[in-house]
C-alpha cells in the first residue's frame, strides 16, 4: 500500500502533507529531525491518511493536496475536529 498523509506539528500546529509506504517509519523520520522540511517543528503526529494500491494514484493525490488550495481547504474542513 501507498499512503498520502497529513501530520501536524505539536509545536506550532502547522500541517505537512506527504506520501510513504511505511507510516510508522515515516513519522519516526519526521520526529527524529532527519527531514529538512519538518525538523524545526517537531514533534509531529498523524491527523489524516489515505491508502492506495497504486503508487501513481498516491503521487497524484499528494500533488493535488500540495498544489491546489481548494483541496487543502476541503481536507482541513473534513478533519476539522481532529486538528488541535
């Protein structure tokens, strides 16, 4: 499975959108500071993820979430009670 995920910084509540095959390993990487984009805002926690059989579908969805404001707004509304 391929996953598109959203993590939220416990430090300042910002969101980060990403893609992985291993959710546990990826979150550990974000929280260890090994990811340049997220290392200054640790710790992180998952607030949302979607699973896909096709890597292409996961890549397409990740790009849509990262590049289209309406997609980000929609997903934030969808998970509003899960955001702190």
